[in-house]
């Protein structure tokens, strides 16, 4: 028995069936081919559906046909170097996808618990401040928190570039899946061009649902990207770097959809199903005994308020939280990471080296003291500090300045060659700063250097420093 449209509200269509109702996520279609997906129940034998295209041809009383199918997309190596939409159709103007490709369902279950891997190993990125203060776990989840215009996308792109080109995991190939959810078309184009220029495009598949699309498309784009990542992990045994920019837009799209289906919002205005939607997304991005999935998520922080409920709903799933600060950005210290507000569960014995952990704790202690001394300096000046406090204050500034870095992905804009610094070198350099070896060197000499050997024009060809 076919269904009939009973109402159209914004981007949501309500379809009623007399009997034999469809399943959740089943694809329905009109006689002229307009497709929609069953989103949620609207009552007995009545369903809210989200259309995959414009709704101008739809009307009340229109017949709707069941297909018995759920959304499937092409998957595999044919997606590498390409941009697709949530239905798996190419968006990059480079022709059709290869004809003989496997397909994968967008909606699937999480892996069996017996297959989930719980190994804890560091994934080096070559970004000094990240590897040292907030190390990323292979198979872990990392959040990049920040308001508009503080460098989230640039940092995310740099991490993507560095890991894909680092040669890590040569024994098992690594690919990247990038989900652009609710971001500008311009940013998607810039990412695509950057990946081509840096030679990373042949290792990355991009799924994009732009800001101008309706919330249903933005919402589904994230899950399409997850399905692509699952295929690389489960069927091709590839390690996967999963990037999403911006996961807050996923929460926002869900909120818009909930308003159309008459769901009562929670007290703070977000949809009541926010937590379950975040769980459904994150719990599929798991590492198994075949391969790992490491996710790095850019998270827009509205009004720079980390207590926003949409932001808070993401924290429980993260192993590392990297907070970008507007104040630090305005000081010209890039990446503009607030070290004392950021954290990583990897900073424990048995995961990072003992020397690394020891130096991190010492460095954070100095930075905390420096933060307190800054309040005094802002009132009375550095000259009023005691000799001991002045040394601590200068060491804190040196550590923070040393953590600035030129990025590969913005070489054309800045005119400075990007650098990738090994973690062992960073630990050694910070130890030298803490021990007082650089007390006679002005702190501004440490801005945007690669390693300490670069100070005062000394060797730029450190054997451990990668500038390619």
C-alpha cells in the first residue's frame, strides 16, 4: 500500500500509510522520482521524512511509493582524490566515479565489542604544541575547540597534511576521510586545492554538505563520511584519519530538523535527541583489530562559550581537547592554542615516554606561574618582579614562543616554509629552556623557529627537522 503526503513543514515531509508502514531510514519516492528518507515516527503509521532534493514539486495528497531500500553510496579507492555529496555523487567536476565500485549502507551498527581495539599509541603530527602538550592517540578522538576565525580549519588541515605525508604506518596504508558539514563552499574549495598542492589529495576522500544546503543534507553528510571511513577500515583494512569540520554544525542541523518534526527542545534550546545523535556518530568511529580510525574534529564554539550545551555534548567522546584562544590569536602566536585549557588522556605513564611526561609537567607548572605573574606585570611592569620571578616569567614566554610554528598549508599566504618537528626534538628543546640554557636569549628569538638550532641563523638543516 502506498502512502500519501499529509503535510510539508519546511524541509520535512509527513507521509501517512494505512498499512504496511516503512522502516526508519527506508527510501521513499514519488512517481516522478523525488526521493526522501524516513526520519522518525510522527504517530501510528505516520512518518516524518527528509527529502533529498528540493520540495517544490511536492504537494498534499501526493502518492508516495516504498522502495524497500536504504541509502547506499559507492565506497573504496575510487573516492580518493574526489569530493562527493551525501548520496555519493561527485561534486568536483572531474567526471563520474569509477563504475565498478562497492557500495556501503550509510546507516549501520557499531562494531562488535569483541573486535574493538583498546591499544594506546601516540600518533605524531609534527606540530610541536600538539605533540608535546596534547598528544593524539592512534584510534583516539581529538577536538579542536574555538570560535570563529581563530585557526581551527588551518590547524586541522595541517594535521591532515602532516600525518598523511609522514610515512607513519608504512606497514599498513593510511587514508583520510574529510567530512565538511555546514561549512562554506569557499572553504571546501580551498581544502581541495591545498591537498592537491601538497600532494595529499590521492590519499583523501572528501564528503561535503555545504552551509547553503538544507539541514537534512547537512545532517546526512556526516554519516555518509562515517560510512566511507568504516568501509576503508573494515573491508580494505586501511588505517583511517577522519576529519570533520565542523561537528557543531551537525548538532545545529539536528536542531533545525527537530523543530520541523515538532520535537520539544531541551531547556537550552537544543534538540532533546542531541546526546543520542552525538553517540550515534562517535560510536561508529572506533578502532578494530583490523585497523584504527583516528578522528580529529573541529568544533565551533558560539560566542567563545565552552559551556554551550552543543559543545559540551561532544566532550565525553574525546581523548584530547585542544582549545584555541582568541586572545592568543590576537597576540600573533600561531597555532593559537591555550595550553593550560587543553588536555590529553595520553599524558600518562605507559603511553608517553617518562621523560616527555616529566618535561610536560614542569613546563605547565612554569606556564601557570607565568600566567599569575602576567597580572602583576600588566600593573607594575617586569622591572618590579623579583629576580627569581623574572626568570620564571621569561622561561614561560620562551616556552610559549617556541611553540609557534610555520605551517605547510599556509606557505603561499605567509611566504614562510612549513616545518614538521619530531616529538623527541621538542622534548629535548623544552628541557633546555627549563634548565636555563637559553636564559641569555631574548624570548622573541624563539618565535616561529623550527628547533633551537635555528636561533640566530644557526643551522636550518637539523637532521631531525622535516621541511618538505
